[in-house]
C-alpha cells in the first residue's frame, strides 16, 4: 500500500473515531470514488440527518477536479473536514451541541 494511502487511512480512521465518540454513525465511502469520481470519503448520520464528508490532510490540500465537480453538483449537505477541529465541530453540530457548549460527556 502506498504511503499516501496508509496516511489517508490513518487520518480517516482518527477523524471517524472523533465522530463516533459523539454517537455519530459513520459510513466509510472512500472506495466509492472508484465508481463515481469525486465521491466523498464518509457519510455521518445522526437523528435522521446525513452529511457527506470529504477528508483533507490540511487546510492547504486542495480538492481534486473530480471532487470539485461532485461538490458543485451535489444537492445535499457536504462538508470538507481539514482538521481534527473540523471533525469535532461537525460532530458537535450533528449532536446539537452549540459551539463552546458542554456536551455532557
């Protein structure tokens, strides 16, 4: 497995674990891009709400052209998670916890 793929797997696994710690159901869709170019890496689900999630390693890592097209054409909610803080913010939002609020856990 190329180093890039291992790094992406470790990054995605870590950020998925952040969401799961908040009770978010996480579906790994990273292999879907082989069938639909640009398809996001995961779907987060909580209380009937689903958010498509694209993971990036940093604020500077750009979307690919296929990812840009997918995000432009998608009619649902999709977010780009570029840091652990982004993953935490999204998990808290899906749980209905206000920014800076106490999650009670």
